[in-house]
């Protein structure tokens, strides 16, 4: 005999709670992302969202959990903005015939999965930085498992980069500027530091590829108005709500002037 509706509903609720608990333990990033200055209820209890407010220690705690998950289950963790975001950037680089030996910097590399993709497409001078030592350790583990040896990893705070971090042809950001923007400790000054650091590490006429869920195209143009000019806007997924449509993320290419 079939279980009563109320019982079946309770079972579904419990399964849903179990899935949410497992996602929280893995530190998964929700697919629906917050806009600038607002954290949606979905990610309010998520370790990654909490880590934004906690800064370096919060991120390090997240990547320690992800490192343990990778070591136990081989799960590399979340790809920020999904696999399509990596494909979008690599296609742009191929379209514009970026040399395979061009120096590429992944700012806030996290688990390093994008570095792996770049190396698999033939890019031979790629570097990933993160200010979380656990993130760099996770990246190293994933890269070693892939059998790759031509990827450089460094523990670096991009707001205070070392003098050795310079001369890059391409700089890529998928979510790091967003995280800095949501930091409650003097975010305006930190954004200015970010732009200054970018100007130091990127070559003149070099390209900066940024994907953001917290900033619109117009806002990003304003943030990077000094020393950079818009080169191209990349197509991103659209959504409709209340009879209006928009983009779920902004993806822009700037060139250093």
C-alpha cells in the first residue's frame, strides 16, 4: 500500500535537507549567485558565502574542506560560473590567436581547474595565484593527478603582489573581484588596490578577462576606467523575470592602455 501523502512529503523534505547538508559540507557554490551588496538566502548558509565576510581565514577553511574531499573522493569541487565560463574564455583566446606561449595569470585560482584546461589546450606559460595556502595545495594535488608539470602556482595576495609577479600578457578573473567587492572591510579601497595591482602585473596592451556576477557591464567600465579600455564584451546566458530580461553574469575583455 502506498504511503500517505503527508508521509511521502516528509520523506521528500528530509531527502532535500540531506542533499542541502551534503552540498554545504562540500562547500558547493549555488548556481544562482548574488548581486552586488546582496547575499541571496540560498547562499546565506553556504560556507563560501560566509567566507567572503571572514576573509582569508574563511577561504582557507573552505579549501581545507575541499582538499579533504578531493583526497577522499577525487572530487575537484565547484567550477566558478560553470564549465561554459572556461570554454567562453578559451574560445576568445583562440579567436584572437593568443600565442600558446603567452604568459597567463589566473587571479584567485581556487582549485586550479581552469589552469588545467588552459594547459590541455596547449598554453605553456600559465600561473595561478591565491592567497589561501589550502587553495594552492588543492590546485597542486589536482594538477599532479592530471599529470601536468608546466603550471606554476604561488601563494600571493593580489592586493599586495610581490615584485616578481609581473609581465603577464593575459590576466583572468572569475569571481575574485566579486569576492573583494563583498568584503565588509573597506571594500572601496580594496577595489582600488586591485586595479593598481592589475596595472602592475599586466603588460601594456595586455588583456584582462573578467567574469562577474556582482557587477554590470557599466559598473565594471567605471571600476576599470583608469588605465584600461573595453576591448570586447563576451556573450553570457540571459534570463527573464517580470517581463524584463538581462544577463546572469557580465564577461568583459579590457586592454591595458
